[in-house]
C-alpha cells in the first residue's frame, strides 16, 4: 500500500526482505546503508537482540530521487527470520508493496528456505494477498560458500513462479543492488499499472 | 480498511485541514510536536518542534509499536489498545489511534500534563476522524479523478526513468 502525498509530491513504497533466519536480510540492508550517499538515506534502525538476531525489524528509508517531479522514497524493512517470531513477521508484512525473498544457498538450509517461503505465502494469504499479485523477486545469497546448492536446484525448489532472481554475496555486496533495483522497478511499474 | 487496503491519496486541501488541526492540537495541548502517521509507518504530517527529530524513524517505530500492541490486544481478546503513553525523564509520548486507521503522536514535556494532552487529543481525534471520513468519501467519489491525475503524470514514466534513479548508485 503505497502512500502518495500530492502536496509534498512524494511517493513512499514499502519493501520487505523475507527469508529464513541467518540468510542475510539484515546484511543486505547494511550493505545498502554503507554504500548509499548519506543525503539519500535515513538512519538504519535495527531492533535486534544482543547477539544481533533481528528481534522485530530493521528499517531504513532510502530516497531514490525524483521522477517527473515526484520524490520516490523506499522504506526497506526486514522481518525476523527465526520461526518463533511469526507474529512479528505478520505485522511487518502489512502494507508491503514488494517482497524480496532472500534464500540461503547452503545445502543444509534448503529446508528452512522452503519452510520460510511457505510461511510467507501463508502470511500473505491471511491478508488476502499472494505472491502472484505482489511485486516479488528472489535472491540466492551466500554464493561464495563452498557447500552451496546449484542455481538450477534453487530455481526448481523456490521459483515456481519464475520471478526475477539474483545470485548474491551480501557480505561483500555482490548482487545486493541488483536485487534492490529489480524490486524497486517492479514496485514502480505496479504503481503505474494500478493507478 | 479492507485487508491489503487501498492506496491512501491525500489531496492538497485535505492536507491543509490536517495540518491546521495538528497545529491547533499542539498549541492547545501545550505540546512540543505532533505527528500523524499511517499504520504502515509512513509519516503523513507533523507540526511543532520537529527540526531536531528523525521523523521518518519516529514514524516507522511508532507504527511498529502500535502493531505490536495491537498483537497483544488480540491475544487478550481486545479489539485494540487505542491509547499508549510513554513517560520519560524529560519528554513524554502520547500515542493514539484515530479513525482506526492513522496514529496520532503528541510529544510533550513538563510544561504540559498527561491530563491536558488526553483531553485535547480527544477533541482533535474527533476533528481528524471527520477529516479522514471526508478523505475516504472523496476517494470513493473522486477515485477516478485522483487516479487520472496521477496516471497522466506517472504513466509517462519510462523504464529509463526508473533506471536513472539508480544511475547514481
């Protein structure tokens, strides 16, 4: 649910990074925060535990610039990935304009990826939404690790909708901006369509 | 609000009414600053001493706060907790839900009091509820017109325009 302020000529869109625990959602945001011009970003807020596990959400506003006189601003959120934080995840999903699913490419995390994607589908369903209707992209993260599943297998397991997907290593920033750009584009295109 | 909701579109005249109402509230409650925030965490309007404040983060965290409290309410079988109060050493926060849709925040210090703020917030809530009822009515009635206005400007946007947004990054 984007918020369009005619008076300030601003478009605000909410993008949510979803995925299993420790897949790198917060790392994605941290990389974006590090690389973006200070004038274009607000504070990165992390509501995390002492061991840096996300407790409620991370949040970062990002000014993309202007198109045709409209200031475009993205609000980036991550959800807590751990299974038992489902109530928090549902809250953060509310009003999302676009979703990035960050998958952990490691073989032993495949089950968690699938479980988390099903959890996402279910939580969206409760709000009368679905991944078919929302701008949605996939990121296969941690490609630098030795025990990763092949992209073909990840595709088969997670991308039955054939949405755009990106390989990434969020710790070094590989693929992070490609993913962000793709979801921002889809969200803005959707806005055009809807209106 | 239906699940998923519709886009919130506020036109200039209503935005001015909202701001006038917030200014009045801030003066009458002897507040430092007042904010109106969408439940999704978008700042709609603010008045008062907002210069030194990170308003975007304030909006997002307030919405998170309301969402979490709403979750607690559900567990207890309540519809919502419509008022939250946070007391600090110097500044205090009064947070309330207006028209089940937006969040009204008043920041005040010891020049005012919780009683006064509550009283004035109640009055301002009625005012804002009317304004938002008008906005929603207008959206229904003039949804076509508002969309047309947006479409003419936004439909011209090309993929190249969107690419250009990222050219700097």
